[in-house]
């Protein structure tokens, strides 16, 4: 067991309760010089630091809080490929040639995650048993059929499954219509994965510091100078990997996405027979409902479910009640089972539903807006950024690099999502 994850009052994170111990990383209290400064110890920052260190690049990573504190320690742990939207959506936005590179780069991100897990022997409860984008109704199948066709044309090893197979996979009387099975995807303990990435990066020579928020980032001659409360780092290039948890000192990154909340509930370990009846092959599920829910069984036999919203103040009871109602419809054998854990987190969402890699200034990169696909995407972008930062060549970078984008009315629109989902969950008492 490890120290608990810092969180909002009255929350109880399963991931914080059973994650592996974080590596020892002190507060920065020195003046350091490095080739690259990485800001943020989530998947992107940690992957960048690991892959840079493997190339022999000197790298310092500064984290304002603790390793995996943000979305990397608060997500559902589904390791999915690609993005939420279909490949054709990307083609319409950025053009055929750019979309081909973009979609191909994200097609196999689970393979990268599980390769790192295996290569560094990461104890993060990895289960590469697939994930299923599962239909909540018969009407959803036309969308999934079209999505599956597009993914297969991209070369993804996905398959369309029918109602009998989806019923067997889910163990649910509702998920009986079909879905898309991605056998190369899977699940992990997300906070353990972040901490294991940090351990691997440090073993390769990266220097990590926690509780070391950047106060200023300025240009000094041909280098960047970042100052913290008790130290400073001089670096040639900077990767700002703060995403939805960017603060006011992150050069406008906070405004480049909409902060949207998700929350999760988990049971205690279920009796063996009951656990075996739920998602018996242990895939991760995410459905097509407008109030999307994901479901999985972890290695200890707990049901973990995720949905939109946060557990703050009076919202907690309404959202938990909705999750309980939905669980009892999906998995009626759990009726009356209490939740043992409940926690929430924030993801970065973009208006066009694809992530952005932004060049804030010469040598300062800021990826953001993974739209709920942070595990595979963040790990892959960290690797690709390490490649171009180390080589100085952007020609092979598979994603468009743009200037800083500022979302319009982010606070208002974020509140709209928050209270809109709350209203729907409050009135929803049936499928």
C-alpha cells in the first residue's frame, strides 16, 4: 500500500489507496542546468523524461504537487487507442495527409504502454485483455459499425462483435447489442503506472522534483530559466506537460482546453462468484450512452465505474445515486452493494475533440487536450516529443504543431458541462 493521493475533501481514491509507492523525489532546492526542462509529472511529462533520458539527454522534471496528482492518477485506467472521434473527423479538420500520420501514430498507443510496462517490469496491474466500445442500445450499432469500418481501414486490429458476444463479455443484460472489440488494448492501475514511469525515468538518469511549482519562466540569452520557490532550472528547451491541471504560470496552457470533470466509484473486492459473473474476461468497457459510463473489474475483483461530473459539495450524493442506479441496471446482481471508494478528476477537452501540440515560444512545447484518452496518447506524445527535442528535427513528428490556442469562455462552458450532466443525472432513473 502507498500514501494516499491528495484529493478533494470527502473523496476516497481507490488508486491512491492501493498504488505502488512513489519514488523518492524531493523539492527543488538548487540551481540546475539541463538540456530539457519538463513541467508536470503526468503521463506526457514522465514519458518525455524517460525517453529523453534513454537518449542521453539531460532532463529535469518539475512537478507542482506529486507524481500522478492530476488526471494521470484520477482516470479509469482504460488503455485505449486513438481518439474519441472517428478517423474521418480528423481528416476533415487537418487534411488527408496530415490525418494519415496523426491517426497512424495513435493507432497503436496501447502497444507502447504495454511494451514499457514489460520492459521496465512495472507493477501496475496491467491486463492486456482488450477493451470494448459497447452499444447501450440497438440504435447505437449503426454508429459503431461505421466507426469499426473506419478503424479497420486505418489498419487497426479491431473487430465488430454481435449481441451474443457482447453479452458474454459484459455479463450485463443491457449490453446485449454488440460493440467494437480492440484486443490489443487493456487496463492498468493508472496511478501505479505514473509512479512506475517516474521510477523508470529516474533510473535512466532523469532528475525529478515534487512540490516544485514554477513561478516564472523567462528567456535568458539562448536558454530558458524557470524559477521555483527555492530553486531554478536553466534549459535549452521546455516541455510544458500540465494539460488540464495547468496553473496561472503555465504560459496560457490553462486556457487552451476546457476543464471537464469525471468521477469514479468502486466497490470493495466482490465475492469470487459474483466477480466472475461481471466482465468475466476482464476487458474494459465504455458505452455509447450520452452519459457515458465505463466499467471494469480490477485484479482484486472490485467493480470500478466512471462517469461524467465531479464529487464536490452537494453534487456528490446526486452523482453517486445516479451511478448506483446505472450500476444496478447494468449489473443487477450487485443491487444493494455499497461503494467503498469514490473520487473525481479533471480532463482537458478541446472544441474540435482532437488534442493539440502547441509551440508557445521557440523551444517551448505544450501538448494538451487529450479528451479523455490520456494514457496511451500522453505516453506516445511524450515519446514523440522526446524524439524531436533530442534531434532538433520536426519533420517526422506525426502531429500538427500550432501556436497557443485559447478556448472561448472556458469557465462558462466548463460549468455548462458540469451542471448539465448533473441535471441529467438527477432526473435519470431508468435506462
